[in-house]
C-alpha cells in the first residue's frame, strides 16, 4: 500500500491507495463569488471608458494587499472509491486552514450505511461495504 498525493487548485490530498482510490475534486466553488476558485473573470470589471462623462476607467479589482486579504470559504466536492468496509481516511493540506463542516455525502451501494467525519484536516469515511463513486461535499476555509 502506497501513500498517494493528489493536488487540485491549491488543495493537497494524501491517502493510502489500499484504502481509497481515484480521489478527485469534481467541484471547487469560491463562496464569495459563486464561481470556481480558478476563474477570475469577475475581477475584470466593465469597460466603462467612454461611456461616462470624463471617460472613467472601468472597475479594476485587485487583491494585492496580502496583510489584509483573507482567505474565503470554499465549497468542495470530492469523488473517490472506498476499497474496503473499514474506516478509510485522507488528509488535506495546502490552501486550507480548516474544514468548517460536511455538507453532505453520497454512497452508491444500496442498503449499506456510510458515514463521514473529520478531525482537524483528516477526513474519515466508514461504510459497510466497498464502493466506487462516493461523493463528499464540505465547506472549507482557505489558508
């Protein structure tokens, strides 16, 4: 069994490939803007030049003041396969300071229980059976 590292948009996930396989991020939404965290077109502003008296410049947003800039809340959905009916965990790091809450999860195997908990930046899944295509959605706070 080997430790696997997967990185997506500044988040790093580490897991044992004997417990979890094919982990991927399927959605990562910045809750401040309602857009995926790697999309920044909302910062471009309008082309106001010439449309107002005095030819005002368009809105030119920036977030370069690193002493005051705060990380935002992200809604992250992760898809993965559970390889056994046991407690299986992954650890998150990178652009994350805490997991705020688990919003929901989905387990495709009928008539089997599935629970997900977290402690610090470690997420643990426990199911009555192995299953492919498990989903977990959580709110996290960026670093």
